[in-house]
């Protein structure tokens, strides 16, 4: 069993050897505490007003600014480049005499296989020479030899 504890039975200690607070300490204490707790004074920020604008308006402003910058860069960027000419159109611009001289020179090494692989849809060089009628075409086709094995 525990012995009962009585405070009166224990002697008190003497006063602590502490110094007294400085003069006016407790009068200045509240202002010192409030100075440490108060938020620091804000410095003037150039775009502080933008933080107070709603997010949807800020998004619209940003997209408008981006689109305007893009349009200004296109407008100030100069004229667009001309579309490149197609190879067939650039080949038609070369004179025929120059083409014949190029093909017959010894530096190009053009043989009959190279000439046989010309595209069929390009008639830039030959359309001035070939303008047959229907009767000429049928006569030319009838004159061609036909193999008997191909017809069976």
C-alpha cells in the first residue's frame, strides 16, 4: 500500500536566485511578439494584379497573347517562299536541242533501257508529234504481229 502524500510535510524551497526582468519588459512584450507574427510588408510586384484575376480569364489572356505573337511573327516574317516547280514542268522548260545534246554526249552514259523507263503519263516532249486519229490507231494496231499462243 502506498503512503499518503501530504504537501504540508515537505518544506518549501527558498526563492530562486534569478534576476528580476528589465524595466518595462512586460509592457514591450506584446508589441515585440506581434512584430514577429505579422506578415512582412509586400514589395511592389509588376504583375501582382494578374494573381487576383480569375484563372479562366488568365487562360484566355495567355492564349490570346500567344496567338497574337504567332500572327505578328507571320506578318513580320516576310513573304512566303514560292512553291517549288514540279519536275515535269521544269523539264518542259529545257529546250529540245539542249536535251538531245545532253543525252548524246559521252558523259551521261544513257542507254536504251534508261530511255525505255520513261513515265507513260508525261507527254511534254511528245504531245506535239503524236496526235493520231481513231482510224490511224486501229490501222497501227492491226499491223502489229500477234502470237497465236497469246490468244488462246
